[in-house]
C-alpha cells in the first residue's frame, strides 16, 4: 500500500507487520545510535491545517530518526476554511518534491481526498481528519496494549478494551474500533447516549451507558478527551454531571482488574474525563503512549517509503 | 418560418404519427399527414423515437444574476434544450436575490433573449431569503414575469408564522409556496444523510426527520389555510408517506423528486468526492425505492432537476468545504428512463406527465405541458430510448462541470427539442442558429 488513510484499510498481516516493525524501531531508539539512514534524501512534509503540536513533533521525531528531511507546513491561519488551499498547498509541496505528506485536517476525508487527487504523487499519511480517523494513534494504542498485556508479540485476542467518552466526535475511537477488532479484541463503547453515533449498534462493538458496570470487565480503558463546548450543543448537562458518570476517578480505579491499563490519547482534560490520580496511577500508560507513538510512526514511514522513490509500499 | 415534419416516431401512448409544425404550432398530426405543406417541410427523422411534450423543470439554478462564472441564463437554457426542456424555473437564490419585480423581470427577459426555452423566474418568499419578512409577492406576481411559484430554496422557510402568512397571501393570485424542507437546527453543519455510514465516515449527519418534520408541519398549515404547497426535492421514504397521507386527506400539496435522488445513494460519499455532495443529501437505497414508488403512483407529482452548477473551485476541495449541488438538466431524461421506464414502474405517458404536464400545471405555465394535438404549441421533446450515450463532463452545455454522472452510460437520450416550433436541438446537438430572433 502507498497511503495510510484508515485502519479499516489494513489487513491483519499488515497491522501485525507495522506493530512488529515498530518493536524493532523501539529497540533501535533505546540503543546508542538512535538514527537510521533509511530515508536519507527523502522529503517528508508535516502538513497541518489544524493545531496539534504533539502529533506533529511525534511525526517529526520519527522522520528525523529515519534521516528524512522534514518540512513543517502549518496552514493554520491561512484560508484553511476555504478548502481550495488544500489543493494549492498540496500542489506547492508536490513541486517541492515531497515524498510523503502527513496531513492533519479538520475536515473528515481530507486525507483520502488528497490521496485520490492528482494534487500530489507522494504517500499520504492521515494524522487525523476531522471526526473520522487517526490511524497512527490506534496503532500506537495497539502497540502499547500488546507490549503490556501480550509480551510485545501477537494479536490482542481475548482482551477487552473500553473506549469511554465522546465517541461521536472522536477520530481516535473510529480508528481504534477497526484496529482492535482486526486484532481480535472485544470493544465496549461507553458514553452517554448523546455521544454514541447513530447506527453504532451495527458496529462490531458492545455499547454501554454505564462505566461502573464496564470497568471490572476490561483489560484496558481508553479515556477520550471531552470538550467543554459540547455542553453548549446539549450533549450533556454540565461538566460536573459528565465527570460524575463518565470520569475516571479514584473510586472507579478500584473497580478495575489488577493488570488493566489506563490510556488516553491526550491532551487530557484533567478533572473532566480523568482525575490526576487516575492519570498518574501505576496503571496509567499515558506517557508511554507518547513514546510508542514515535516508534509506530517510524514503522509506518519506513514501511511506506523505504525502497525506490515512488515505489514505496513494497514493504507493507 | 420554416415548417418541420417529424417523421417516424410514436406518441407516448404508442401511436405512430407524423407531426407537421408550422408557425410555432402543431398543424397536423396523423399517421400520414395530408397537408401539401409537408412536402416542403424540413424532415426530422424520429424513427425509433418517442415524441413527447417538451419537458418542464420546476427547479433550476441558473445563477444569473451574480454567479455568471458558474452559469448564465443563456448557458443554462442551452443545457435545458439539450435535456429536452422547453421551460425551466429559475430559482431565486441569485445575487441579488430574486425578491423584487425588477430582478424577476430581468431574469425573465434574459430567458426570452436567449430564446432556447421559457425561463420562468421563481420569486423569493422572504426578503433576501432571510426568512424574516415577506418579499413583495404581489408585485412579482403582477410583473411581466408573472411569478406564481415562490421559494426560498437553499433555505427553509422555517418560522411557522412566516410560512403560514406566505401560504395565505399567495391565494390571491393562485400562487404556490415551494418549500425547501430542512429544519436548520437539526442540520447545522450537516454533510450527508445521518446513519450508519455518516457515523463511520465521521461526517455530521443530516437526519431524515429534519426534512419530514417540516413537510408534516407544512401540509398541516396548507390544510389549515386552504392554500397550495409544493414540496421541493423530497428525499426520504418518510416524506413520501406524509405527502401520500396529505393527498388522501385532500390537502393541496404537490411534490417533486430529483433525478439524482431517484438514482444515487449515500454510499457514494464513501469516496469523500464532493461531486456527490448535494442538498438535500443522497439517502439510502430504501429511500430511493420509496421515491420511485411515490413517483410512479403519483404521490410525487413531478421530476425536477435541482440543476445546481458550481465552479470548479467549489468542488475541488475537501468535502466539508465544498458547495452543495450537482448538474441535472442534460441527464434528467436518461435517468428517469433508466429508473422508471426501464424498471417498468412507469409508462411513457406517465413520464410525459411527470416531466411536462404536471409541472406545467403546478407552475401555471399554460403554454407548456399540453398534449400533442392540432393547435397546440410545438414544445416537443423527441427521445430515443435505445440510443445510448456516455456522460462526459467536458461536453456539457452548462458553464460548470459538476456532474456526478461523468463516465456513466445511459441507454436512452434526447434526440431533438422543439421550442415554439423551432428546433433548439437536432441529432442530440444544439442548433446554433435558431429562429433568428
Ligand atoms: Zn433546495
């Protein structure tokens, strides 16, 4: 494959290959020589139409460890809302010889649109498109779970993962649902009914409105960021009521299985969906998710781009 | 004026005829016409063709004045002629809005100057389409454009008291309010039909209830004040049910369906290609089937194109940023044939009714939609149901190329169009010099 747009596009073998490669990358990153020459002379563009410092620097670190040249292009503040700038920007980057474009955009489908256009011939990596997908986040989540609960190999069969919070607006949730299913895990979505997308009952998941009932069942719980503005759209009455029912606090920590994990894609709203106590508890792998993010993104770049120019993808 | 003899075709009900046209009217129609004038008439070969009354569109965005980069009255008229249309209804959402006698007269005059079909302006219901204050409905009705259909299309007349008053007010001149049924609160930032697919694609959903709740409210209002309601572009099976119910109660409601809602489904949004972004959105296969049934049984009175040209820039972008709308005039007939005739859901007479007679009646376009007989105006569409073609966006007559059908093949096509007895299209091509006006 040439692009990474959605975890739904991945085969079981491809997903495992990425995770296995990420493990190698992690090993190298921990060694004395952190840098690989693999992508020397290749140009990778971080094209961010939406602010996300953490995702951008994670991709940047990954690309640099593979010796690629990195161009950061922040289109925020320009006429991103007018849309045509995606085409113009992509064509500009194409003229500059970009081998890969890492795209973050507020519009769902932007990465797929770019990949299927003639605006660029490079690989497109979706770094988050609207409320659609964020595939590398799901891959790093799977990598983290696998490392802790499966000794770093194989799939996630037999594990149960709860995704809690604003499923409706979450690209992280969508990417995780596809990937966790592909890898054999059970997924339970937990949220107030207003934040469960219409038709989600047809997704390969269980749905619950009751976090307390779900927590004892899970091997990992992913807490999603909840934006306070959602209150203004009547998704829930108050932040306090949301926290009361769906926040991960110290009382709820006690409901969890001994070896279960607490995860969060960040940035956290401490006090809203997660308390400091939970975020900083021994079960929390939130910081490690950040570390693993670099390894997983290295793996993705490596697998998409290593090989002859314009013939990337042989490796996946 | 040149006389024309349409030779070798059949009428909608199957009768084989020759049609002799002189001075803008049908002067003889028979198996073999007997008039000596037939000898000198220009013969138009209609073998394997149906001879139908010229099509009438109740929902056309011609973009002039204001967005002449995407369409003009003239270019839209050419697209209409190619589609077999002899009358179109220009929607009011232009810049400036067609909410005064001045603007509607201008659009009407541009149509007459183009001379390829009648362009009947639709007047805005409210000033500036803002939904607050009624536009000068009476002045538009009394103008040279003789407006009878009023619509804020693009926007819903959402305030129930504004809608009620508009329905009442137009009774004076037998007008009709054409409602774009869309609850704006339920569709804020909406991108596509709400359901399993929108949830998967992460696009803000456009629930069918946003359409149906307005249709339900408006048929009740129309009943209450005993006025005429026309429902623009119905897209949901629930909407069809409500209209069926209303008609059974004797409420004066008519409704239209677009060719694209008869053919396409929301699944096309999976590509995130904004060519499929349209307002109201493409729905599910179940809705498509309900719309076809509704059109067949007469619950839905007419096919209307909602022809909506857009410049390349408004579609060459991500879905969310793209404009709503698709071209419709040049492909309408082929789609109706494919979805309604080839499926045996409708007869050719039904098609002539839904695409000509019924819309002309709703709009009060007395010159159009007449059955083809001696004395009637020669507004004629000649179609060949077995002459296939492939849609090519680079060959459209429209100024814009936003057709979702590019590359699609259809089995039937419009061969010729006569407007006031003069061919605007022959051999499926526009006739460059027409009557010399
Ligand atoms: Zn409309």
